[in-house]
């Protein structure tokens, strides 16, 4: 694709997260003088203002609209990789994915909307295989630290013991950060769709929902819906809001790699709230809070009320909040036969998960697709199955992530 004008185009650079990605690429391209990238969106005035704020006068601005297929076709034909931060993806993202798949343009996004990702796999996987486009969803906090965390744990299990783990547990140990208006809009849109569709509600309970053969049903572990005690983590746990997407992506990674971790591989994930009565109380409070939000988002009357109190699209945590944020997840890969040979991997991020860290992760995924010598052919991939070791190096070298292995 040497003939393409740009290595990377940031689609949605006027939004909260897209602007952070553009800011990161402006800084990163100082070390990459040959990198050709551009900002794209539907509003020229907003994009010009961002370009001026970033002191990035040499960066081109491209205009298109999510619902104008011709403008999207022209856009994707000019780039090797499109980064999309235009969401809710279920409302604004489908035509772009189809255009990338049809025209051999690599694509990465921040979608966490599992039902929409399923739909995109159904319509884009085949054309992407034919055109050579690598389509990679979930390239932010959901699901890169978890997808890559499991992959790193499995690589280490293989190197240390010559086997793969059949069961991995992910525990969110520490986290400081908040959500943007765009993320709330995506969550609410997903709950709205699910509340009107019993078949979608049923499909969402299938941990195998993103497998190449979606009819295979994997039931949800108890920690996805209840307060549970984790023996290996020595902690009470509450359901984690990102698990419905992370666990489905991890299962798809295993399947796309040819099921090296086993056909019956299981991945459980939850928030660790600590031991004792205080840990249990925190877990119960967290469950009640998440459940209350989901219920309010699912019901038409309370949904409207909820939207009045949430940040608007385009709003999100400020620089101080992003820079004072952090997270640490622990991946516990169980040895299939020896209980004293488990592998534990800490996955740490140096900024708030949703925006500071996410924008760096997403940009590095795009750089990996554009510049690294990946052997991955066209199709609909997950971050770990498409980029594995090359992405790990980029995340640790540039994006402030650390994968620390303890045996
Ligand atoms: N997975 C993660 O870890 C993670 C983290 C952060 C965000 N996200 C997801 O990323 C998405 C964006 O979040 P955000 O907070 O950045 O949202 P946002 O600030 O509302 O930005 C949305 C962007 O979409 C653009 N847009 C809307 N309709 C469009 C159309 N018809 N044509 C072209 N562009 C259009 C907006 O352009 P205008 O400026 O012209 O309105 C804006 O650039 C959401 O789906 C969110 O859930 C995921």
C-alpha cells in the first residue's frame, strides 16, 4: 500500500478521545519524521481549531460524514490505516468498517459495543480477507490490557512450563479514572437496543458471542453477575463493567489463534474489592451501583433523567484527572496440573484508563498496523491475535503500559 497518501488517518479528531489521539500522534511523529498522518471529521472549523491548538499546521484535514458512503470511500482509499473514534459505533460506525474492508484499508477503533462488533464480523470479515484489510476493534482500555494481559500470561506459561493454561482469572486491582460523554452515550445506546430485543439480551449472556462460530454457547461465570470470593486472589469481587466485552474478545483471540489454550478455555474477570467484611461491603455497593445504572439506562423513563446528569458527548476528564489516573490488573494463569506453578502477570497503565491511556494504546495499535512487519492477513481480528509481540513492545516502550510477570 505504498501508494496511499497517509499512513494513518484519525477519524473523529474533533471528539474528546480523537483529539487526544491527534495530540499523541503530534508528539509521537517528532520521533517518526516519515510518518504521514491526517485528521478527519465532518466539521472543518472544529478540526482547524484543534490543528491550531496542537501547533500542527503541516497536518492535513480531511472531511467526510459517517452516513455519506461516497465520502467514506474516498477517505479510506487515501489511508493505510484508519483510527476511528466516532461513536456510538452502532450509530455512526458501520459504513466506515464496510468501506475499509472493501478497499483493503486497515482499521482500529474503541468500540465496546459487543452486539455491533458481532454484526461487523458478520459483514466485514469475508470482504476483509479478500482485500487484505485488518479490522481490529476494542483497541483501547477495553480490551487491550486484558486481551494482551492474558496473551502475555499464556506466552510465559508456555515458556516456563511448556503448556498453556486452561483457566485464566483477571482481577482489576486498582483503578482511578472516569467516563466521557461519548462513552456514556455508547453504553446507553447499547442498553436501549438490548431493552427492546429479547434475542439480543440472550445473545449478550453468551461469552462465546464473538467466536467465529457464534452458535457455540459459553455460559457466564458467576463473577460476571454476582459478588463472589476469589480464592486465588484472596479477595471479594464485584462484576466489572468492561467484562462483557473483554471476556468475549479474549475468547475470540484464542479461537483466531487456532485454540492453543484449548476448546474449553475459560476466562473470568472481576473487580477485586479486598478481603474481610469491608471488601465484601465494597463489592455489594459496587454491584448495586452498576446494577442501578444499567437498570436506569434500560428503562425509557429513567434513561431520559439519567442523560440530564451525565456529561455531554465531547466532554470528559480534564488533563489533571487524566494524568493523576492509573490502573493495575492482575492476570492469574492456572497451571493445568500443578497448583504451585501458576503464572501471575501485573498489567499497569500510567494514566486514567479511559482516555489518557486509551488514546496512547489506540495510536500505538494504528502505528503497529501501519509500520510493523506483521504477518497477519486480512480479516476481523482482536488486538492480541493481530499484533501480539509487536504490540506488547510498542505498549511498553511508548504507551506507559507494563506487563510484569511473577511466578
Ligand atoms: N474502549 C475504550 O476504552 C473507550 C475509551 C474512550 C472512548 N471510547 C468510545 O469512543 C467513542 C468516542 O468517545 P468520545 O468520548 O471521544 O466521543 P465524542 O467526544 O462524543 O466524539 C464523537 C466524535 O464523533 C463525531 N461524529 C458524530 N457523528 C458524526 C458523523 N455523522 N460523521 C462524522 N463524525 C461524527 C463527532 O464529530 P463532531 O465533533 O463534528 O460532533 C466527534 O468527533 C465512544 O463510542 C466511546 O464509547 C471507548
